[in-house]
C-alpha cells in the first residue's frame, strides 16, 4: 500500500514539480499517513524556506523522541583512591599510598611504587617477563653497566631494572605490565593532598 511509504515513486518522479508529487493520487504526500509527510502535504512550494522549516520540524520531533539523558556529573576528587588506569598523570604529584593485591603499600613516590609493583610481579610470575617484551621494556638485567640500564634499581638479589624514567613513563610501564598480567583492577593509588 503506497500510503505507508514516504513516496514510493520518487525515483520515477525525480524531476517532476513538487505540487505534482504532493497531489499524486493515492501515492502523493497528501495521501500519506506518515507524520513525516504531513508538512509536505500542506506546503505550497519546495524551496529553501520550506526545506529549513521541515528540518526544524523533524529535528524537534527527533529530539523529543530521543531526548538527551539528564546526567549529573560529579567532580571526581583527584585526591581520592582510584585505579591507576583512571588516575591523572603523576607529574609533580606525590602519593599518599597505594593498594596492590589488596595490600596497602606505604609509598609516597612513584619511583617506589614502580619498584614495588615490579618486584611483586616478578616474584609472582618471573617467566612472563622473559616470554614477553616486558623485560626489554623495563631493561631487566643481571649485570648493570654504566649505559644500560641507566640508574639501575635493584629488583631482587639477582636482577636490576631501569630507574631513569620520569613518573609518567613509570606509570605507563606499570599499566603495560598490569595489562599483560591481566591485573588491571589490582592497583589503586591515592595522591597526597596538595598544600
């Protein structure tokens, strides 16, 4: 039935005058039961003004049907506990503490957090460091030299890791490691209140 469609013969009628399309018996805009065509059924011409008015009517209707949800955004306290993946960059910030595997770590510097996270991960699953590129990313080595790693940090009795990385880089390496191990939800941090 033609009356349920926008205009079934529009392809065939392509360049016909608007009035012809509007008044086409049993197939024109005047015979349509769609609200979409009601405005066209009453329009006297098809020009810039009628196009703009139709756009306004359609947009009002759509916005009434698909309303924007009313969402109340609360400002997140930057100094509350948060997952490391949701935390702001640690540039010029100190930690109050961290919680890793449900254990509170009394660390106030990102460098101490960095070392502690990698110590625990290495103790838990050392093979992952060597079967992935993680050892290379943190410059894991048994024999620290002057050039590599720069500023070596002792991970355990045998291994050292790179220490000459800024806080943002340390956060990124921690996040990469947590993702590799599947422990994305295991590290919570709390920044110290700035005074």
